[in-house]
C-alpha cells in the first residue's frame, strides 16, 4: 500500500461507520484494516465505538409520565370546538354569518375566505391543503397573500368592533391573537430559513387561518350586540 | 397497515377520543424517547410531546397515508424538536460555543475502555450530558439509525459535519462512560 492509500487516525473517522456497517468499498476496507494493524490506539477506539453504537441502537422507547396524556387531552378538547367554545365561554350564541351583514365592508371578504374553504369549519381539524408539485409554492404564496389581505381588512373591522365588547372579552381575544401572532412569527422564521418547506408553509397558513377565524368571531360577537350594550360575562 | 392508519386517522378527525388515545398510546413512547434524548431534558420533552400531539390533531386532515402514521408523527416530532433546539441554541449560542471550544480531546487509549455491553441507564445519563449540537447528531444517527446524509438534511449541516459531530459525541461518551459504574453516573 502506498502513502496515498494509508489512512491517518483522523481520516479513519470518516470511514468508520461505513466500515462498521459493512458498506465500505474494498479499497476503503483494506485501508482501514491496514491502519488498524499498525496503529497502537485505533483498534481500542474501534471496539469502544462498536460498543457505544450497539448500546445506542438497543435503547428502547421511554414511556412519558401519565399526566402528559391528560394535558394533551385538555389542550385538544379546548381546541377542537374553537368557534363554539369562544362563544360559549362568553355566554353568547352566534347567528352565523348574517351577523356580519351590517358590516358591508366585510361582506366581500367573507367570499374570499369562503373560497379558501375555511369559513365555518373547525379550525383545529381543517388545515388548508398545500398542494404537492411544481405549482405548490405559487399556491402557497397566493393563499398567504389572500389571508394577509383578509386579516388586514378584518383587523380594521375588529378594531371598530372592540369598543362594543367588554374589557374581559377584549383581553381574552387579544391574548389569543397574541398566541396566534407568535405562531405566525415562528412559521415565518422557519420559512426564512427554508422557504420551500411544506410543513412550515402549512403551519403558516394554519396560523393565518386561525387569525382570520378569530377576527371573524370578534366581529361576529360585536354584531350580536346592540351598539352601546356591554356583554355580560357569565 | 396503511389502511389501518387511514382508518385511525379518519376516526381521530371525526372526534373519536378513543381513536386519538390509541394513536397516542401507540406512538408516545418512541417519540418521548426521541425528544428526551434530543433535548437532554425530561421537562422539555414532556412539553414538546404535548405540542406534537396537539399539532398532529390539527394536521390529521392532511394525512393522506403516503407514509405510516408512525413516520408522519416522527417527522412532526423531529421538526418540532429541531425548531425548539434552534431557538434555544440561538439564545445560548455564545455560552454553548465557548463550552464546546473548551473541551479537551479525549486521550488515546491502547485498549478498549468500555465494556462490550454498556448499561442502558449509564448510556442514557451520558447522552443527557452531551453538548446540544453533537447530541442531536448522535441521537439521530446512532440511536435512531438515520444515515449521515439524512442527519445532515435534518440538522441543516453537511454530511461531513454530521460525521464529525457524531464522532465528537462518541468520544465524549467514551470519556463519560470510561470506567464508570452505574452508581457513579447516578451521582452526577
């Protein structure tokens, strides 16, 4: 074996996994074995790496504490009927999208959102589809733009509706908006790192959709209330 | 198998609580093990596991059976965990980098320093003591069985960096586990 074929201890590391997995080509295998024969320390290293790998592969699942499942259950139960729970918690019922009719500026927006198949659906169970294939990114950008536009317009309507809601309701809604904005920020950060990542795109559209629906609920709530009347919380 | 997954996903989407609990019971152990080893923290792993299943509940409408439910959940968990670690790393980058830089190389040994069979509990405790960067690469490669290309893609690093990170983790583990009895590691 000439000098070019000789492995150093450092270069052995690169070939180690392929060698241990039996996937090294013949030339690499020969070079590794030649190095092991002449090296005073690498055979011991190899044996220890073999032991660590073997023990690592044998690690088993770890059961989480029982209360994790209870916390998952609680969060899912809070999320699933998100629209209904909002209204129930506030002691109100919705009259549906008719409540939006007095807000003429919002009517066209409802059509936009309807086209995205989000209106009236349960937020927790209906994330928007992100198509696969070459057109997926364009569809994502279109959906994001429509959501962003919808949010801007709904935000104006919600700001106008705010004074008709009591302080507790406004605070509760704002807290949820803050949570959603945080999720939107996280998704945008992830997309800045990997613009084409389908999961991050889905997360962003889901968070934007949640914000649209919550703002719609805000506007809808205000539409249920006679101007100048404060909501009485239960 | 795939038909079973589709049926379970359908039942979950329709609000069948028993089906969702089945999904959790079937996969929580594997995912919790992954999250605990990746983060080195039981507390973080519990929070992340909750997030993963809440996310899964939201996203089941998009599950089309192209992979098994287990693989789908696993991907959710790895991505969520990596987002968590990136956020944590960016907050602690300076201290982590300096800690990594201060590590002295393990001295070479002429004979193996580890027993052929390493006790599971010793290895778990030693993994938890690894620096975050090389711990993630080690867990994905040596525990979860991803190859270096896949580890590189998951962590956003090159294949060569994955190899060096995994090697670094093994050498640190070798030092941590060298001559250590179970009692000694438990006292750490």
